[in-house]
């Protein structure tokens, strides 16, 4: 734990400028917590007794954006990113589980701190005055605890997203959730239905990418069921298969935890077996099977991700990984080339990571395929070092060449180019212009005869 803060000069200049104007200014929230933990903050927030119009006047020489005047927030644009400056305030009653109906500006940080969510986020810091901690935030950091400021029920009813934030912080920081706060989370979890899907998606991704995600998914699945009820059939679903020592949900939690900490891979691992309960069948020997579960998982994942307003690129990548997560790939250069071509190298390597994570989440005696995945990765990297032809655009022949052979622009042209690519990938012909021209002539004759 550290109370020596290395603050960027741009942020220090903002604090200094506010102080020179006769205003108080404290760093607040996550940046204070992260500095105490020895982490590098993602951004910086400042609380001050300066009113929004005063802040805009003080920083008139910089770009200032009135991002939330109703709640006293303006944003100063700096070289290291935006810095939010919010006037000290007391919040009025909440009626929508997100925003206060009214705010009353205050004159000091001590009056502002009680409105914050958790003790670890309720501290302020000034370079000369040090840390201001009115609710035992430092003690809770030392004890690795997430605890609400004041009454937990009140905090969660003010903004229901705090329920998800609590378990997200537990996943990210590896902290336990204090008992009264935990009880309140379970009691008030249904409040999450009022939260916008966009806000839920942001918290879900951060939660899934945490180091402590396995424990959180195991302990708080009932909270996640509120926002993604599609996971409920997975809980305690016995797979009846000797390859698996876990039920579907626990297997999923282990697969997520074993995946690299990227949103795409963690989301793919989270959803990859969500279709299993819907495709379960039991043979006469008592062995469970899940034929077609990848396709069903894709359908369910797509529905959930669209509902949560996931961006299209992430949605499509996640579905591709789910679709092929059970794919069996041989250690064969021509086969791997085809997959590199079809998926793209980036997706292929992500799929290898998906294979690894899925395999680490089954019975220990069946985890021997890790060496196979290492070999697939090594072969793919060796292939890519040779800068192979993987796409039609990489061929040393194009549509103009085919028109020179008498072929008019048509679907046949695309078909022939794709056939040439397949033959290059399989090694039947080389990516050589003359060889491609000769083979194209043969294919044109075949297509005419067909």
C-alpha cells in the first residue's frame, strides 16, 4: 500500500490552478484507490467547491466540456485525456435507481464523501494535505474488503448498478465483499432490471476480465441471472460425461478464468456452452451428449449481446469463437493454412486460446491436449513467417487477368478465383502467375462445359 502518489503534471496543474483561484480541489474516487494500491489509474476525477461556471471560467484557456451541469460536472480536456471536475454536493432522493432527483452543492469534501458508493472509492487526496478518509477506506483496502458507505440498502437503491460494480470490483481487485454489503446485494439484486443494457454491458465485461472472476462467478451467479436469465439452466446442470468434473456453469467459470483477459475471449468463454442444457441427450450407457450445442450457444449469445448493445465487431468475433470452439484441427500445414485463410490469423490464434481454456476446465486426466494446441500455434506462426497467400487478394492473378482470358465479369470470375485460392492453400499449385493463368484456363473450360 502506498500513500505517495505520482500524479501526472497535467492533473497537478488543474489542482494548482483551482487552488490559486481560491478553490479547494481533491482527487477522488478510483484514482485515489488505485494509487493507494500501487496501481496506475485509468483516469482522474477531481472534486471541488468551484461551481461549474467558475470551473469553465478558470480553465477558459483550455477545452472545457459541460458534460453534466445538472450534477455539477464539467470536463477539462488535457494531453493525457479528459479530467472530470465535479462540484462538492449532497444528493437528494433517488426515484429511478440511477440519478438523484436533485443535488445541493456543498462547500467541502467531507459533505461530498457520504454520497459515494464504497469506502475504497470515497477517499480524497490533495498533494499537500494528503488523503482524506472519513469512512475507513484505507482500513478496508488493507483488509481487502468492499464495503458500502453507510447503509448498503440505501446505496443500492440510489443506483442499482452499484450492485454489479461491487462484484466487478471483487473480480478485478480480488477483494471480498463485506457481509452486510453482500447480504444487501443478494436482497436487492432485482433492482438491476431497471438499469440500461449499455451500463450493464460495460460492467459485465470488466467483471469477466478480472483476476478473481472464478470466485465471483461461483458466488454471485444469482445476481448475474437477473441481467442474463439465459444462464440459469446452466447452474448445477450435471453433464453426465467422464470428460467433465464440473457442472456446465462451473465448467464455464473455469473456462473464463483460464482465458486471456481480453473482452472477446472472456465473453466467448462465458457464452460458449450456454446452449448445452438445451441440447442434452443421454445414451443407454448413461453418457451425456450435447450435439449441436455450439450452434444453439451462438443463437443465445447473439440474443444476449444484442440486448446488451454489444458493438457489432465484438458480437461477430465472439460468435465466431463460439461456433468453432469444438473444432478438431489436425497438425497439418495445408489444413492450418485453410483455417488461417477462413478465420484470419488473429481469430485463429484466439481460437487456440479458446481451445486451451476449454481444455483446462475439464477433468485433469483429459487435459493432455495442451501440447497439441502449442503445436498448432507453432505451425501457424511458421506458416505466417513465410507470408503465405491466404486471401484472393494475395493471389498473383486477378480479375483483369481472367478478363484477358476471355471471361466477362460475373459470379464465375469470383468462383474461379476462390477455386484457385483453395488449390494454392492445399499446395496443389503454387502462387505463381504463369501457373495460375494455366490453371485458370483449365477452370474456365470446365465451367463452360458445366
